[in-house]
């Protein structure tokens, strides 16, 4: 626990507490502290190891530029603590806790699990006995979650305290979170449209206005703000699933998905972003938020709408499955006893986050086939790999292979040494510049190369000698059409 003086003893103009020291809470509060030195900010979390990490030289998350920001503000106007007394002294309380997909009971596999939101709301209500507090939903929540938060706060507050509830969802991309916070496309703030609600919106907006242009601060009602976050992530996931579906067509016809994406993205009505075909999307938000939207639509009896959005996730699953099947079929229908070098385990580059990473599915499938897997990732630990695979694999026989058939290699070259194949699953920049000719010379022959992120020119790889498969690129033997053979 940090030895931070009480907020009331500080000269700061505003006092903020963020409950939740994760991927959103830590970076968001760090940037606010950097831009607003007159605001005192405490990041509160129940986890002592996590708070200790935030107070150390080794932060609990990796994010480019975050270390530099933390060094400037930690101990000045940003503090990390497990002391919940800071909640009672705050003017503004952000709730930034995890809202995973519910894996039990009603809504299993679709609905958001709000137990952490509920416990936070109860604790705030119990601790705050007087004054007016602005409570901000920073976590991604279902539509009308604010109604539940308000009810819980009111039911648990034992004094004269009053509360305004705001929705201020994050739109951060891991790997670029700091730059996203410094130069956001928009800041969305939703609240009640009565006098007290509008005043609370203005107060929160005035903080962001220190560095964000006013025309990028969008205000709306609570429920529109809550829904906007889900829809934004659902539409981004939809674009990825759409181009991934076309990658299968490209492989079968001899087209190039990157060329198709470039031509389509040149249309100003469409644009080029999120049209990069890959082995599939991952991360903490996309699948969870799409499934949350599916559950909302099902609850509203909008069956066709629910089915439409559910196919975004199904297409992502199909892309992963298709990639795994391609590996097995190409390697003579078996990977048993063979060694596969997996380049990358994080769900994307510039982060150590593995939540919903496509690599988990691919490695699990390879283990089910009896393969040996050598993994390299510059930011993911072997303990994290084992944890993810243990959660994914139910079969006790296959689960045992995690400890006998999986190795974490310190370099990509070492992972590939003696391997029968390479599979790129995370788009780390270093995989673009490796000496693949030298790597090829150390591998078993024939040597296979499966590029799930379109990182390396397949023509170059084939010239070296690799039997090469690249997502969305023409195969060496594209399908024949009926009109070509009739």
C-alpha cells in the first residue's frame, strides 16, 4: 500500500479515485495526471501485488510510452494504493474494473458479468456518507447498467450522500493506449439530462478540455453512451471478420487479400482501417462486446439482429479453425511428433496481453495433434502461456502435454532451430526482419511457413525453400473453376 498523505491534506483542486488498476485504469489516470497537475489522483485496487507493481520499476502491464508518463507523475499527483479511505475523499470516482463474459447461469457465454461493477458500487455506497460524488462508468457495461449502479448506491448509502452517474467509456487500443489518450478521436460522456446531470457532464468535460479539442468531446444521454461503446467495438470486429471471410476466397481463387483490401479501402465511404486479414482478432474487448450485444438483442427478442452479430464471432472462430486445419493438412495430415515454432503469443503486437489471443486456439489445436510447440514472444511469460492453455484445454491427456510439449524460447531463431514449421501468430515488427535464410538452414526439411499475419513476402520465402502459406494470398495450387475445365 502506498504511503500517500490523505487527500484532504493536499492543495489539489479536484480529487479523483479510479477503482481498478488494470489496462484501462492505470494508463488513463496516468495521462490525466500528466495533463492536469492540479488534480490529485489515486488508483485503488484490492490486489496488493498489482499495486506494488505499479509502485515499482516493473509496471504490471506493457504499453509503449507508459513508463515515461508514470515516472513523471507518480508520487507527484498520481498514487497507487489499496487503502479504500481515498474513496471517501474523492470528488469523482471512476469505476474501471473487468466486465468479462459471464460463464455461468443465465446469459452464459454472452452476457457481461457485472459482479465486479456491483461490488464496487456497494463499496462506494457503504463508504460515502455525505457530499455529492460523480461516479463514472469507465468499464464497458451493458445498456442501462447505470440504473443498477444508481440503485445499488442509493440502497447502500447510510448518510446524506448524493450521486451523479456518468458513462465515459474508453476507446483505447492496446499497444497505442498512451497515444490514444493523448490524441483521442473523441471523448464520450453520457449523463442524465437534468440540471445536476448536465452540470456533472460539464465538470468531467472540463478535465478533458485541458488537452482535448472541445469539438472532440461528445456528450449524450447515459444509455446512448453505454450502447455506443458496444457498437463501436462490434463494428470494428465486423470489419475484421468481413476481410477475413474474403481471405478464404482469395486463397481459393488466386487473388491477393491485401490488394483487395487496398482497392476497397480507397473508397472514402469505407476507408482502409481494420481491413487487414489475419488469423483472427483477440483481446479483452471485441469478442466480449459483440457477445454482449448479441445477448442484448436476444433479450429484446430481436432474433435476426442477434444472429447477424453472432456471425461476426463465428467468422472469427472459423478463421482460426481454418488456419489450424491448413497447418495439419499441409504437413501431410499430421503434426504428431513434429515441432512447430510459434512466433508470437500476445493477441497483438506491443502488448503482453493474451486475452482471447488466436495463439491460444492454435497452440491448443497443435497439442491435440501431438505436436511439440516452441513459442517465442518478447512480452509474454511462460507462466501466462501455461495459464491460458490450461483454461482452454479440457482433455486431461492433452492438458498434460502443456508441461511436456511446450517450450518458451528466448529468441525466434532458437524456437525455429530443428523445427518442421514456423507459424507467425502475432505481428511483432521483429518478425519482419529476421534472417529467414539462416533460420531455414537450421530447420527440418521440408520446412513449412504459415504466416497468419502477412508479415513476410511469400515469394521471398518460397525462393528460400519454404513450403509457404500466407493468409489471403494465392496458394501454390489455387482451386480450379468449372468454367476453366468445362
